[in-house]
């Protein structure tokens, strides 16, 4: 059943067995799984089916540390941030869940196998095809990666949905039809109302932008609003607990993590097309494979480094095709030959007019086509968990009268040392194999290096309600239940104690499905 | 990146990846000077100055490399092949230098430095 909160009378009371707050990747995966168990589910979403500027603006906040455009890096509508994600997927590694002495605050309270067990189902949710990340079938083809020495680098592959699944669009019909599930759009949760001991949530207070109010009641509540908003709702829920709900240990909002989204180096290669063919996206069934050069665990342990991989910018592949189309056309026309595959070349060129223009400029200025290529290298370095990298409530309020977030995003020196080590290995292997030469970006050359001022986050909001065995060390327990609040659970990457180098969506969906299994038995009991 | 820098690095890459293409035509001059190794000797010299500035102690090694290559004698092709062999060996044994952000094999960095002596 689909309900628009704006069409309900003021003061409406909604009731369900389980109330899931937020219909993004985690919320939709969880609600679908619960509905399939026959649960009575209330799925609340602040936005609608389409983006709405006034609702999106509720996400604006203030940056204290590294600049973080909170409004732009997440989306507030059905499907959440899957409406703009790139679709790159890879499960976290076993080492990501380990307590590593050299990575402060590392270690998950669950074994890796428990997460991995839910990855195939998460693949189904995201439409990624089989969870296969070791494409042996590429061996012996011209798509096979170069033979890195396995003690130096390993080839890994992300899976990328083609196109990436927009979960709102993909599952709207199913959510409408699912027995026992009510999807309520335009219902923003303004706070959770708890009992006097702040040990149980009794209701979620709802509002829309017109001033309409309402209440949602349930036996169990699950926050699934994303890595920033989960913490915000807990902090806003301060009527009984002055520092916010589930925040007796002051851990809510701490340990915020994201991956830096910036090229760390450039790889100058002799054969840009061949490199892009191998290291850019490779079509494979319903998804694509995307190569990452990974620093092996043995090196991470020996050098006391974070988990890290490097990728070569795939977007150059379009440019190369476009430029090659232009170049071959130029020579064929010059030599008076009839152009072959004209349509294909024109399509490639039309797809990257900027690249074509740059190539023409280069040809005129330098007398040479832009080959060999210079390919940006992105390092995907795991962020160090840092309690001072955190969100708090600011003084400014949004259109619902709720205090906005203030984010102090920090990245540390271990990340830089790890990135340098990663690039050293990549440079050596690329040199040894005759692939090309690597040049560090200017900001990474200094000793010690420092983060550039124009650093951008990728938009992976991780860690603000971390999972830990003890209430002193985290917000939720191994079942994603708040230590201090019996019937409040959290879904999403905000519960990750560490972030790994990979993208969080596949992993948070896997964790949401694990939570659905747990709730299935817990709520029944 | 400037065109000259690109030519320079391409020279290095060609030395390894496309060695057979880089071999000289029959009748190429014997005992080629070091600068014939580079598509753009001016850029190589500039990079060589950077090497010497960053690591003055390289001066002796650069001069030594120049002597060794000179005594090896032969054509541009054989000189290039010898340098390519050393570069491969350097990368295989982690003998690299960071020059102006470039991660270069020690031999190619020293070859540039030798030009700048």
C-alpha cells in the first residue's frame, strides 16, 4: 500500500509491527525481506518518488573539517542515494572486520562469514548477477590483467550494475503490492519518542513541510536513514535523554568515515587503449567488471597499513575511443580512402565532444594526437576510524525546525602513508611490466604529504552509530540493536566499525538482510 | 604535461615495452652518445638537473653510468637495449627514485642526470 503523508489528516496515527525509517538501499532491502516473512511493516520515507528541492534541502549542513557538501552527497527520496550511485560493488575483506593493532578502533563484533553469507541475496537486490569477483574466464584473453607479482599487487574486480539499480524505481511496484507493507511517502521523522527510562522507543514523531504532524507506533523501530541522518535523529531525540537517544556513552555521531574522491597520481602509458580495455569497465553478464590493483594483506600487516586498492579512471575509455575515431577518420580522409565504420566512430565522437575538442587542440598545438595517454589513478584507501571525525547538531535549523548537522570530517596520516605505499607498488609493477610510468599528484609528493585543500568526499557516509560488543565502545550490538534501547535497531553503513576500501552499498544491503533474519525471529519471540 | 616531458617518458616506456621497434636501422652510427637515447634530450637534461638537485650524491653514480654505457659502446639500439635491461632490473629489484613526482627506475633517472652533468 502506498500512502502519501501529505494526504492524511493532521495528527494521523500510523501503526505497524516493525517501523522502518528511511526507504533507501538499507530500508528497502530490509522492508522487502520483512514483508516476505509476513511481517506487518511500516516503511517511512521523507521524500517522494521524484526529487524535490525543498525536501533535499533538509539535508544541508555545516562543515567544520574537510569540506563536505552534505546536501549533494546523499539523496532524500524513495531509493535514497541509490538514485545517484555508480553501482560499484565488492564485499568487504576478512581483514576489514579484524581488530588490527595498527588501526585504532578496528574490529567488528561479527565474523566475516556472517556478512558474506548475505552477499548473494544482496546481489539479487541490487541486480548485480552472481557474486563472482574472480573472473578466471578473462585469463588468456586481451582483457586479462597484467601479471603483477602476487606478493606486490593483486588484481581484484568490482562489479558494477549496468545501469546501477535505482532501488526506488526498481521496487516501487513491489512495495505497493507487498501484503503487510505500507510505504508512507513525505513523512519525515523529527524525533523518536522514548519511555521515561529511554530504554524503549514508543513512537516516531512525523511531520511534513506544510506543518502537518503525525505519529508512527510500532513494536520495533529501525533507523535506515543513512550514515549521517541516523545519528541526527538519535541526537534530535533528546526529550528524555538529554544527549540524545542511545547516546549514554557519547558515541553517537563519532567515527564518521568517507573515502576521498580524488586522483592521487597519473599513469602515463604507451598504449592507452590497451590499458583502458583491461583496467576500465569490462561487460560481464548483467553487470560490468572493474579492475582494482589491491595491496595484499601480507603487505598491509607487515607495513602496518590500511586496506587499499587503486583504480584507473575508466571515463578515459570514451575519450580514447572518440579520439581514435577522429584520428583514423582524419587519416582516411587525408589519404582519400572511404571511411570505414563511420557510424560507430561518429557515435563515439559524439559521446565525448570535449575529448574530441581537446584532441584537436592538442593536434594543432603539439602536432600530435593525445597518445600515449595520461590516465588518472584513484586510490581507494580505507579511512582510519577517528572518534573526532564526527557529526554533532549545529545551531541552524531546517524547514522542519530541526537542528542541522555539523560535520567535522577528518582523514589522517596513516591514509596518506598507505596511499603512498600503494602507489609505490603500482609504479614499480607498471614500470617492470612496461605499462608506463606513474607520477604522484603534487600534494602527495611532500614529505610528509598532506591532503589537498580541494579534496572531495565520494559520498560514503559510514560509521556514526558503530557496532561494538560493549555499550562503551559503540552504539549498536552485533545484531544492530541499540545497546541502550531495547526495540531500536539501525540499518546501513552507519553501523560499520571500519569502512574498508570498497563501496558500502552491497555490504550494507547484506547487513540489512542479516538484520531482517534476526528481526524475523526476535519480533516473533 | 608538456609534450617534451611526454616524449621523455615515452622514451623510457619504449625502451621496455617496444624494444624491438626501438632498435636502430642498419648502419646506425656506432658509439652513440647518451643523448641519442632520448626523444627529447632537452627534457631529459632538465629532469636530470632535478635528479641532481634532489640527490646530489647521484652525481658520481650518474657519471659512472655514463662511463659504463660509453665503454659498452655500440649503436643507439644496443645502448638503448642495455639501458632497458637495467631499467627492468631496477624495477624488479625496487631500485627507484622519486623525481618531480615521477617514480623512475634508478638507471633512467641516472641516465638523465648524466646528461645534465
